[in-house]
């Protein structure tokens, strides 16, 4: 373990370095540094490259040294950019597994992200884009949509509401629904109610020829921890004035939104492995208690 405070993109320009007592070599032999990634001292000389799995990062430039393999998904960003050029807010991650959904959600866990459902600030292309303006505001469903894209579950960031996410996740061919949580699950609150006429019969939608339904309004988030009793910690866009938060302790799912019916936990039927060195990434620690909704 080593405590080092350095110029963000130049690890050789140390402001101070304090090796932890008792560690052999005083931290010099420790391979995992920036973003928990392994430093490659053999190919590009000491401290000049970090292995992010899919690409090599050059900390002297704050850039990757090869093209983004998913360049077509981010046409408005440089293919060499690191963390969408907003490195104090986001991280780059690799892999496609449940732990990586937690990593992706954790990358939004910061004080600078503002909760909003104002369409002028958070509507249209701003819900799906990767510009600084698009990444400034979010709500619970946008956060989950971005996590699904980051994990490769969707091909792009979808502009879905919590109700639309509920419908999407209810596809049993792609997702499993459970009342028992696992790390990386998408938790959903809210319910669809069939519209009925005065005689109590379902009203049929003329466009779909299916019964009309009304969404009660709801909430969604990513499960980051599950305790022995099945209580969960959740990373979610908690509401106005709270931004993206992780609650400091595990509580029953129903207690997050006691005003809404808890629908369940959803996970992909086919789950791929977590990214390289996922266990090396520090756990998210909450700094603000998420209070129950009255």
C-alpha cells in the first residue's frame, strides 16, 4: 500500500509520496496504481503506461495510445480520450459482468452530478449523449440506461423512463427476475396497472390491440452490495439535491421507496465475466445518508 499525491496525468511529478510502513520496497514494487490498473514498466519505460485491458493508457498525455474499439458508439469524442475527457468525474472500465455494472454506476458517484428531470436540461439528445452538457444532469432511469450501455447489454444509451425500463427488463428471453438480490442487479420499483372501463373490462389500445396500461411512476438503481439477510446497498440517482448516491448501510429493498411497489431484481440470463482486475477497484463508500422517502 502506498499513499501518493501527484500531478493527475504525470505520476513522475510527485507532490509528495508517503510509503506505508512495513511494505517491502516502500511501495516501489507495487504494480497497481492509477484507477487500480497495472503499470507496465517494461514496454514504455517506468511509469509511462497502464494496462486497462482493452487498451494502454499513457499518463504523461492523459490519453490512450490506440483507437477506441467502440469508436462508432461515441462519434462526438476523440477515440484516444480517457473518461470522456472529464477525468475528475468518470473512470474508464473494461469487461462485461455484474461487478462491472457496479463499477459503471460508481463512476457517476460524485458530487458534481446533478439530478434533474427538466427536459430542457436533461431531455432529448442530452439523455443519451456523451458531451459535457449531456453528462452534467441525470435521473434514475438515465443512470441505469448508461450503465446498461457501458456493460454492453444495450448497443447504445437508450432514452427509457423507469416504466419503459420495467417493460424492457421484463423480457424473460433476455433477463431473469428475482426477489432475491445479487450484486449488479437492476432493482425496479413501480407497477403497471391495466386501464378498465366503467364495466370493469380492460380498455384496448387500438394501436397495439393490447390492454392499455398506466405506469405508477417508479425508481431504478444498481445493487452494489447484499448482506446475509438479503438487504441491499444501492447506487442510484436519489432525487433533487442528492445526485448519484450510495446508501451507507444495507436496508430492505421495499424501504427505499415505501410509496412504490417493489417490482423485483433483474439480471441478464447470459452473464459474462467481470473485467480484468475487478477486485482491485476500491469499493464505493457513501458520504451522505439516503433518507427514506416520506
